[in-house]
C-alpha cells in the first residue's frame, strides 16, 4: 500500500492544494455578500477534503480491475441518465440533477469518467495498431452517441459537447488513420455549416418552437453567439458584463473582494460558471496568468504520466481525462471573454460544485492508479 502511495505525483498534489486555496478564496469573494449562498467556501474545503480521500482510495485500486468491467460502468452511467427523466426535478429549464438532500448529484458529470473508461476498453483491443473503421471507430461512435443524445435531451449542451472532445482526443492517441480524421473533420465542418445555415434560414421558427417547449434559453445562447448584434440587451448581458469586468481588472486587478461588477451582481453565477470573472476583475491579468500556468503544469504532468505508461489503455484513459479538462478550461474561460458561446460548463477545480469537483478528483485518482501500477504491469508482461 505504501509503495503504491509513493507513486503519487506529488507535484500534481501540490497544484491541487493551490487550486483548493484559490477556489475557497474565490468562492468566498463571490458569495460573501449574498445570504442565499451561506458557507459555500467552507463547503468547498469539505468537498476538497473528501476529494483527497477519493484520490487515495482510487490510487490503491488497480485500474485494470476497473477496465475489465468497463461495460458495467458504462451501463450504470446510461441507467442514471435515463432515471434523470423520471426522478430528477427541473432546474433552470433542464432535468439534470438528483436531489439527495445534503447534496445534489449530476449523472452527466459522472458519465464523462465512465465514457473515458469505456472508450479505453474498446481501443485497448487494438494494442496500438491502426484503428479499423467498422470494428473500432464506429463502435466508439455508437458508445459516445447514446449518452450524448440522452444528455442533449435533458438538455445539457455543455456536457454533451465535452463528450465529443473526449472521444476526439482518445481516437487521436488511439492511432486513428488520417483518412478517418479527414472524413470526420469534413462531417463536423459540414454539419456546423449546415446548422448555421438552417438556424439563419428558420430563425423565427426555431425561436417559436423552443419558446413553445420552454427551452428558449437554447435559442438565446446560440443566437447571441452567432448574431450578437441582433440579440437583445438581456441576452447579451452576461457576456458583455463579463468582458467589461475582466477588462476592468487590468494588470493587477481591483483587489480581493473589491470587484464592482461582482459585488453589484451584474453577472450571474460568479461562484460557479462565471468564477473566472472574479479572477480577472479582482486579480487582473497576473492572477489569470498564474491560474493558466498552474493548469498548464497540471496537464503537462498528466501527459508525462501517459507517455511513461507501458499499458496503452492507461495512456488512453489519461488522455481522455486531459482532453476533458482542457476543453472545460478553454470553454469556460472562452465564454467569459466572448470567444465561445455561454454554456453551463464550470472551471475545473475552481468553480463551486460538489459533483464536478469529486469527479475531477476521482479522475486524478485514476491517473495516479495508472502510474502506481505500471511497475506491476511491467513485471507481469
């Protein structure tokens, strides 16, 4: 047991501890003047404490035991996604959360890790050989499409898009043929162009349909991104105020808890989706740069572990986790500075949220498990 724990990447643990301190401070700043969110900073520290325990347990478990029954984890994830439609209450126009009393649980978040494990199980059969279209790429496509569809129906556009980027990263490291990559890119670009064309052509009809089904917020977000000049002031508000707040922070920021836009509640969900605004406004470019540097070092250490793996399936899992986190970081920051459409994607390890934090900590525990059990794998092989 001690030998396994010694294999933990302590540089990543140190960065996680820095994330913990930053998250608690930022969440406190975002919620200190709002009685609706009491002690969210304390809850963040509690979630982190549980998360570090999860990391230790996950490190001690041989990841190959988890991989052997990848189809079981995948099935559990699908069942939870289906149960959401029958047992979950509606929040912000979506059925995505199970309310368990003391905390809420989002199956779409957990499905990300189950999906990574499932794809690694499928790709691992090839042992690094070029992937075949029918028996490999198409199988992975089906494995991803089912949860993607279920999450889109909820609707949860943010997590659904993350599933796509997970599979893209894992197919790339899985030795997909360049021909298949070109076919995939053609389909994706063609699909996006077709979507934009249809959205522009039937703009009014789409708005009326979604409004009738009480999902007009989908239209508002997409229309604000594609046609910001045509969107209403209310639709543009979050994006515009976020850019103003981040820009006002300048080089060094306005000071801790001194962010005017945040304190005057111009921006919603500053403790969660919009927490990067707090960083930009109160700590400026310097604070944002420090956070991005920590993210870079964190992802770099993960890729280094993947590169050192003897078992390709371990590499696939780590790259899937890295792809998930890289896209979440890019999307969350991008939507706050106007590069990406507004979604409900949180900033990994920084935003408040028990489900997302524990999922990320469990993912890192799985990375440490892969690193800890490589020596055993080498001896057995």
